[in-house]
């Protein structure tokens, strides 16, 4: 029987993030074999993950990161079951490390399959499920590219946004952050009218017509009035058409153009817990 020292336990804990007692038990069961101990801890994670597969993971940390030249960014939402775990420093660090790694990938599938400390990201999530005892998963993986990218993370890591501008010019840092804050606060469904899918538009028109009928409006007038209500829907729900939250006398598009007449918002991404 191998002698298990405190240094051995601490080493395994550093490698896996598991608790002291779990690490000691794993080393005892493996007779001091680190590789086998790590494997056993991962198997424990698989078992816990299987048992908690149907649990809701609506808490966690949403992290947005942008590359050095500010031409691409990603949002990674690392979800767990409880707010207590989601606020834990080690959990937030894991979310940040995963987001930093995510900058190198275009899709969630490629990201989950890549190496993370000797195992894949997907395997790391299973391992941490065993360590933490809660369902852990990547709920959102959003990527955005553009001429100039900015980000915003709402307090508590509950919401994160990325916004792309058409050019990197003096003053763009402040503008892009303000628009990213707008996207976080106002939850637009699309960048502009063209980004709203046809089903949503048809549904909004039908809702508007039903309300107008209830108000007793003539059938012949419904189409024109509904178009007006649809225009209001676009204003309220598309980012560039929304009233700018810091000055509701102008739209977001107008605010951006106040820095430069040719500057526009070319895209955004938003992810939130829940």
C-alpha cells in the first residue's frame, strides 16, 4: 500500500480541481497511481453527470472576450444549477479560461472537442460535474467578427454582449461599449428589420390585426394600420432602431453616426443566463 502524503493530495487537487477528501480517496483507491486516480475522478464525474442530466442549469457565468486586434470575439456561457456555484471564484475562473480558449474556434462543436489541460473541453465539463456535484454545461457559444469589436459583461456575469462596428476610428471604444450595454439592457431580437425572420413578422402582423378587429376597426384598414404597428415593433426590438438608452431623442444608429457619419453597427451577439 502506497503512502499518500498531503503533497500528493494537493497535487491531484491542483490538477483536477476536486476536493481534498475526494482526491485523497482517489489516491488511496489507486494505490498512489496519479493517472488512475485522475481517471477514477473523471468516471465519478460521468456518473454524476448521468444522474443529473435532467436537472436545469440556469445559473453560472457568461463571459465575453475579444482578441488583441479587436476584430473577433466570443461569448461563452458556463452554466450550473445554483447561484452559489455560479458566484464561486474558481467557477468564474474556469468560465474565463474557457472563453479565452474559445477565441480560437468558430463553432461550439470544435470548441468542445479541443484540448483543455490534457482532456477535451467536453471531458473537463464532465470532470467538473463530479467535482462540484452539479450539472455543468456550455449553454451558449457565440462568435462575432468585424472591423471593430467591443464587449460588455453585466454585473454578476449574468449577461454578456459583443457588438461590431464598421470601422476602428478614434472614439470607437466608448461607442461600441455603449452599444454593447444597450444590447445587454434592451435585449433586441435582431440588428435591423432585415434580421427579423419572416415567421416573427407574420406573427406580429396577425397579432396586430386581431387587436384592431377587437377595437372595431374596418377590415379594409387593417393592413395599413398593422404595417404601422410593425414599424413600431421594429423600433422597439431591433438594435439600431431602438431609442438610445442614454439619450432617447436619438436612435442607436444615430448615436453611432454622431461619432462619424459613415459609421454603422454591423452585428451583435447576446447571451444571458436562464
